[in-house]
C-alpha cells in the first residue's frame, strides 16, 4: 500500500477501505526497514504518529467533517518548527531544539487531517545540493544508494521516492525542492515567493526561501499545494490572494499552451547527454498534446549563480547570527567569558559549509564592500526578474532541465564547493525572480537514474505548471516507488 | 578667545503602544523578568516580525507635530551585532530611508523664539537588558531579561542648532511636552522611556567649521543633560586653551561626581553590516493616511500658551504653567466654561490644585463652583479651600458638601440686620464711642457679629450693614 498516490490514500481512508491506524502502522514499519539504508528521516514519531492516527479514526467514526488529507501519513523537512518535536535543521547547533510553536505549514498539514510520521533529513540549514552537509549523516538516493539524493530537501525527496510517506513538504531557496525531486524521480514544486507562509520555517535566505510539496505525482503535488498555500498575517511577505483549485489545473489540457525554451539553458557546459535526451522527450510530449514550442532568451542567466551566492549567504550570515548559545540550542562548555562561549558554540555547532557561507555573507555586507557585492547583486537580480517578465509576455511556461546531470556519487563533489554550486544553475534564477517552478520526472539515464524536467511560470501561475507537468507525466509515466534492493 | 558650543541631541522615545513593535507581547514597563516575551521577540528560529500599525501612526503623528516631511516609502534594515540582550543578533531599525525627514520645533531662547531643526525621525526596536550577579566586572553570572526586546522606539535626531545648555534643555522639554501632548510617549526620563544622547563640540566664536565632537550618554534627567553639557563645554574649552585637542569619543555623565568620563574600555570600531530586512516589506504611507492622522493632532503646547494668554485674560506665565500638561490646560478651559468670572482666579486655583487634577480627584465643576461661590460671596476664601480638600477626600460634589458642612456664608443684608441690631443693643458704650469718631471700633462689631453667626456671615456685608446701622 506504500505505493499508492496521495490522492488514492486519502480516498481510501475517507471511504473507510483502510483506517488511518493501518496505513500509519504500515508506513512506520516500512520506515523501520528502509530508513537505515537511506537515512531519509532524522526523527520518526512512532508513538505520536500512532496516537494521531487513532484520533483521526475516532473523528471519522463520530461522523465529523474531515480534512482533505484525513488520516494520511506525511513527513516534513526538519526545517519546519513542530511544537514539542525536535527540529534540528540538520545542524548540531539545533540538535536538541524543541520549538514551543508550530510552523504555519505544520499547522496547515495538521488541519488537513494528515498524520505526521516524522522529520526529514536535510543539508545543514538547507545549505547544500546533496544532503551531505547534515549533522545527522548523508541521505542516500533510493534509486542507487551509492549516490546522493540531491539537496537540500534530499531527505524529503528520498522518503517520498522510497515510499516512506505519501507526500512531504520541503523548502527551496535555490533549487532545494526541485533538484532533489529530479534526482529522486519525484515531483517537487517551488511556489511563488509569498504563496506559502514562511512563519516557523527556519530561515536560510529570507528573500528566496519558499516551502513547497514533494510528491510522487503531479495531481498529488497540486493537492498538497492547495493544503499549504494561503495568506498568513504572521509573515509580512505572504501574499493575500485566494488559493485556486490546483488539482483541477492538473486535469486541464495543455493544448494551445506556449512553452518557451531558453537558449541559454541548453548551451550550458556539462549538460549531460542523457538529460538533453530526456528534455527532448518532455518537449515532444507537450507538443504532441498541442502545446507550441517557442525559442526564447533569458540573457542574464549566466550571472544568476554568482548573484545567488552573494544574496543568499548575506542574508544567511544575519539569519544564523541568533544561534549564539545564549537562549536555546547547543552551547559549548567553556570556562571563559561571553565572547569565548559564543565563539566556541558557533565553532562547534556549525558545519564547514554553513561557516563558509556565513563568512562569504559577512564579507559581502561589510563596510566598503556592500555596494560592490550586495548592492550590485540586487541590481542583477532585478535584471534577471525582467528577463522572465519579458519571456512571460511571449510564453505561458518555460521548459528547462532541472539539474545538468543525474544523481552524482556520495563524496564526488564535497571537496569542490564551486562544482557543487553549479549543480543548481537551472534552478537558481527562479528563486531570484520569485516565480514558481516545478520538477517532474521525464526519463531515466542509462544507469537507471531519474531525470527531471523543470517548468517555470509567471508569478502566481502555479496552475499553468500543474497543467504542463501533468501532460508530461501522462506521456512519460514513471515508476511509483524506487525499486530498493530488499524492499 | 571666546568660544561657542555646538550641540545636537538624539532622543530615543519609547512609544506608548499597548504591544511591541513586531509582535503582540505587552510593551508595559515593570513586569517580572521575561514575562512579556514570545518566540518572535526572543528570536526563536523561523519566526517573523510583523509591524505594529499603531507604532507607525504614533511616529507619523510626531513627524506631523514637528513639521517633518513624512516619507511615502521607508525601509527597515538590520543592524547586525552580537550581544546577549539582542536575541536575533540584529536590531531592526530604519537606516537609509527613515519615516520622516527635515522638521523643526521652536523654543524660547533669550526672550525670543529660536528654531531648532530636526534631521530625521525613524522607528526601531529596543533591546533587552542584562542583570549581573554581583559587580559587572567579575560577575559570576549574567541573566538576560528580554521584556524590553522589541518595545517600539522612535529616534528623533536634531540638527546641531543649539548653542547653550539652556537651549538644549529648552529643546528637550518642548519635545517632551509635544510627545506627551500627542500621547505617543509618557516622557518619563527616569524610567527610560525618554532618553537623550548629546553631541557637543566647541569652536572659536565666528568660526564656521565645527570642532571635534564628543558624544555624551547616561543622562537621565533634564537637569542632568544641562549639567553634563555645561561641564563638557567647559572641559573642551579648557582643553583647547591649554593647548590640547578634543578627542572624538563617547563620554558618560557621572551624576554623582558631576563630571563626564570617557567610556571605559577601547571602543570597538563596529561594522553593523546594515542591509534591508527581507522579512519586512517597505513601509508605504499614502497621503490619505497622513491626512487622517493630521486630523488627530491636538493643539500643541506653544499654540496653547499663546491662545490662553491672548484670549483667556491670564498672564503668559500662568498660561505656561497651565499648558505644562495638556490635561491641566483642558481642565482649566472646562472650568472657566462652567463659570467665567475672573479667569485669573480660576487659573490660580487650577495651578494650586494641579496634583488633584492630575489624579482625577476633582472635576472642573469643583473649581468652577468654588470660584463662583467665592465671587458671589456664598463662601469665604477659607471655606473654599476647606471644601476643595473635602471634595478630594470624599469625592462628593462641592456644593453638596457646602450645605452638609454648613459652610455657606450669609451675604443677605436683610438676614443680617437682626443680628447687627442685637449686637449694637448689647454694646451701647462702644456704639457711642464709634459714633463719636472712634472708627477703629468697627472691627470690634464685625468680630461680635461673626461670633454671633458662628462665622457664617460674609464680613464685607456685615461691615456695610454695621456702617448703615451705626451711622
Ligand atoms: Zn513578543
């Protein structure tokens, strides 16, 4: 039953074909068997999940109104604060942190009736593209356990791909939902900035971070986004717009849609031939169903990675300054004074990649360098946004690869941060522009590694993404769950 | 050589909103440590600030009352530094784009008015405070009380337009009065809701360029600000006259020793790495909002003094005393509306009873009735004082007390005639002497009548009746 889609599982519980307890028990058992192989969960809520499932079954027995995800077991990236449940953000510095509040996303998921199975592994503070920077050890790709699942929401993508939950919610700052979704053969959505509340979502780069669903099918992603989207007064950057019927968009025909192919994305050095081949299939699938391909240009694409690696670390250097050992989280045991306590806490509490970005960001904001780095980066960011505005005046959606290559091997890029940063080259511009993006499986490499296609649309045009991604999914079906050895 | 001082003042005023600037916690003073805190103001992971609209309105009203230009777009920035009383390790403060620019207020100086420029007014959040176990140096432990974290502040920065400590004091008092009139700040310097730092330099009179300035901190009363400025100006002049130079530094006012001393320890050159806070949208203020707030600006102290002095028939001195508090001035005006009479008497009464007015123990009727009854001879001056004291003690209306306590005086000549006749009849010798020219005996007869009436007769009327009867 772990291979059911989210929509199927929700319907079966609603129709009383299966109880929430049975479903939750089955997934907890599967997690117990599979998780040691892939390390997708950092926290599994054995008792709490069963208690929640029991409560859901009781609610249903009383004939009360049910939420759309009633009784369905899900997981959350460990970046979403959950009241009384350890929330680590993949870091030693928060390894024992028990938030006294729920993130808006956690509240919405609970309000929909879902059951929380546990918290997913991630790159420390979402900084990474491989889930190798986690303090709790790397997550492995369920399709090939010697390979990385992508990151930073690698735990979420791996858990969904391995059938360890029916859906998960990750976060995407520069591709952290879409890239692991692509590498794990699942669907991942980065909604428009402001579509999903950031309240209680631990900040990496505040102007780029956005929570979004990871699922095994496009209609599931649409359903899940409908649950977590919406205005929240606690997040000043959240936008007060009604939430459309996303699942309906996944059933609309793609006929007549204009799909742009940005020249610059296909000229990138190091684009794997298998990825190129899969992209051609994805485009064919759209054209066959009546979409029209249009070549477009996004001229400032080549500046996106550099721009991102100034803005994101700058914001991170400030966002992560609060982890000082004074009020919560890890505190180094030192005999010295305040400065020594703070310095040692941060030296011991943060991993290498986080420290690297804090240093880059601190430098970029410092007096005398601000204009040359942060100021300039903001200007380029505006140009990148204008590129997209101009493109969306001509086309409804843009089709690109999600990642230049399929999943690489564990440890392959950890010694070379720059090469690692370039694995987000196709996903970063979308965050800088604040537009929505989706990654949908569109093929396999010769080694049997999943490849994803990325679709982008204008601000708050998530429906367009679901329509186009569903068309690709219908034409290029992918296996529901990764065929893990011994699973 | 003659020197002149150049003084600019930076005021941090705590806005008297119910809640904090970025969360719903109470901004009240004096709660037990860490009682008024939540995940937002203690900087927990993932929480976000939401701007308090009331705090914005209070700042806009201050800007309007000080003739500042309210900016249609202002931006909150992060000022980054590590300190245990700053939970996010950054303070949210307006930096490059403040809410208001280029205003002024007028002060009294050398018998005329002087205009002091206001450079800018911006909004920011307060930090918490540390409590040290034992002396700061060598303390065994330090505890953080985060109640004050994110309490809303506005910083009002003046131009370096003041030349004497008195002008500095006058500017501060006028600014404080305006904020209190607007009800945006309680103006309490001792509790720290109205704080002032000063920038002071001296230069030879006539020189255009500014001298090197010192920044003065730790002055917690108006008097201390003036004394610190006086001291610092003298110190800088002496330094220069002795052939030395003034160092650019921060100095603390030591109120016990009456001196300014350099801040201990070497000042670190801070790089606050300001950048716009991505968690908050730019603050957009449209004209309709400004117009609506402009309508809420009350008559301000300077206007009120001028109006009371010119239209109410009271002295400028009394008008200033009355206008020292908006409530007192309102009380006075309400009182003379009930009974006009001689407004000088009403003004004196209001000023005399100002503590009771502030405490809400007496109403405008109390003073109006006291003045009216005295002017119409219904009560004596002594009885008037006694009655107001009784009102304060019992809360009963003055006229009810007047009857209950029998404190009315008899001013009806007819009613007094009988008693006067009786007194004259009882003292024929004295009556004889009076008629023979011993005019001084009139006070003897007045005393007798007062005794007979148990002090309730109006002595003025008694005199008139006596003169008629004895004449
Ligand atoms: Zn609070």
